[in-house]
C-alpha cells in the first residue's frame, strides 16, 4: 500500500497571497475551476494501492471539513485533514502524525507541497524510487539561473541520479536544478526525522544562544524547538551524498504558487492540461445559445453566461457568476457570485467573491504575472461602478470604486 500526504500550511503562511487568502485558505483557492489542492489529490488517483490521502496543516478543521468529505466521495479513497496544534515544519508535521500515516502499513509515502503546479508524475517517480532503492526520491526541475535562488538548489549524480548536494535558497548560485516539493519516501523517513530531533536535544547548548554580529551587537537567538523540523534544511541537506536520496527530473511544466499573479499563470497551465486529460471539463461553446469561447475556458455549471459574451483564452468562471451581454473576459479568474454587467471587460485579473462590475467597466492588468502589480486583483465584495477603469491595482475587500485607478493599492 501507498499513502499520500499533502502539506497545506496554515493561516500564518501564504501571506503573499493576500487579499485572496483573507477568507479562503490558499489551498482551496480555485485554479482552472478546482481547488489548488485538488490537482495533487487527483494526481494520486494514478497510484495503485493508494490507501489514504492526508492533508496536514494548521488551519482550523472547519475550513476543510466540507471539502475533505466531498473529495473523499469523489476519489473513493479516504481523504482526511489532520490539524497540527502549532506549525511543526514540513518534516515535523509529517512526524507528528506518523502513527496515523502508518495505519495501513504503507511501503511508500508520497509527500507533496500543496502550492506547486505541475503534472505530478507520481507513478514514474515511484518506479524510479523502487529502482534506486534509497530512502527517498524527489522531483527536480531545471529553472533559469536567475530564479533558482528562490528554491532549494541541488546537485545530482548524472549517472545514478543520487542527490549529492542540497542547499535551501542559497545566496550564491549552486545549480539551476531545483527541488519541486514533491517526494516519495520509505517509512525510514520517520527515523531520519527522529534522529534530527534527538541530535538537537543532545547538543550541549541551552535553548537560547547569545551571539555577537560583525557590528558588535549582541543578539539572543532562540534555537528551533525540538519538534520543529524542516524537510529541506534539516533532512535533505545533511542526507545528501549518503546514498539515501535520489532525484527524478521532470521535463514538463512546473511552477510555484506563492502570489495571486502565479495563480493566474497556473490556472492557464492546468486548463491546458485538462485539454489533454479531461477535455469534457472545458467549456466548448457550441450551440446557438452559448457564449463564444476562445481557447481553454472553465465555466461552472451554475454560472449564467449571456450568449453574446466572448470568453477566453485562460478564463475560469466559478459558481453562481452572472455574465451580462457583450462582456469580454481574457486571462482571468472570476470567483463565486460575481456579477459582470453589460459590456464589462476583464483582462489579466482576478475578481473576488461577490464583487460586481458595472456596465462598460474595465478591469485589467498588463499580464506580468511575476510583478506585484502586473495583474489587477479585486478582493471580496468590491464594486466597480459603470464605466470605471481599474488597471494594475490591488483592491482590498468591500471597497467601491467610482473613479478610475491605475498602479494603486486601495486599502
Ligand atoms: N502542515 C504544515 N506545517 N505545512 C507546512 C509547514 C508546517 O509547519 N511549513 C510549511 N508547510 C507547507 C507549505 O504550505 C508548503 O506546502 C510546503 O510545506 C513547503 O513550504 P515551506 O517550508 O514554506 O517552503 P517553500 O515553499 O518556501 O519552499 C519549499 O518548496 C519549494 C518548491 O515549491 C522548499 O522545499 C524548496 O526547496 C522547494 O524548491
């Protein structure tokens, strides 16, 4: 049997995702019409003998209760949310729930970060992992040398694929091969985490370490608590080069979803994937009564779209949205309950839950997904009045805009 664990973090993480994470936990934010965490969960369907899927985080249980029960039914495999009483770190959280995770005596455990977007080649990883015979295999990908320092950089043996060297977000360049946040481990991982904890306890130093920096300032640095263990720094770095960890390189798409801009990009990637894996999920736009659809578009069945609207490419329209006559939508995410009145235009933007755009209103970004104001984001229940134009701006929840704005953060 195989068990999968998805690390979902908690409300104190994902702060770069504001204002979209104010009321909805980031893992439930929709990409291509499905909650972010559903993409890795569905990828687990390909694993033979999948016993259970656990989501581990420190969000309140209530936030995930409805979701896990509906997704368990759909997946026909139990999906459970396990809440840490405090953040234990990416490896500490796994260790904390070791008894539950080992309930079905799995031979292998997948560990996935919830905020990565890729095609999760889990079967291929599992096969490679069995071949290598190590304790763990991690998915890796080549990125541009300029962006590599945002991730864990690593060196792998070109022949055996063994992980030889690992540094988390290094200041000086190590390698353009990086850690994708997708792993498969044997249960020995729990021993490895336990050893880190014991080692911490053994260290003679007391809990607080005074140190003096180059300017002569005395600082008292608290040691991390014994049970807080990070997978990257505390496990991967020390175990590199010890014939225990191996790499599996993906040549397919991979992105990390830390900002709203990236969620727009990843929504496009997942829509494009649906085109191959489940085209029936996408809107097709045939029939005299349906809107004109361009490229990959998702429209929730409960949304009401006027036949004269033109939608796509890369558009995702959530439940109970109303799209009026002549509306034009390009590269955007329209969240639940939004109303778009006649001839409104949305481009390179995310429109928050229950917001409304008046007639001829225009909300747009310049499509630079990596810069802070490269897209426009309207928080929950924002009203944009008729003919108002909003460009490259972030608008916090419950605001009403009656004048046009550009490059602004409206608090
Ligand atoms: N349950 C739980 N508890 N989850 C946590 C905790 C915790 O205490 N801390 C982090 N996470 C979750 C996050 O929600 C995320 O899904 C994952 O663990 C990793 O988060 P971070 O530890 O904050 O690392 P990161 O996202 O900046 O970078 C990691 O992932 C990159 C790939 O996306 C590193 O492993 C990098 O090396 C890697 O490139």
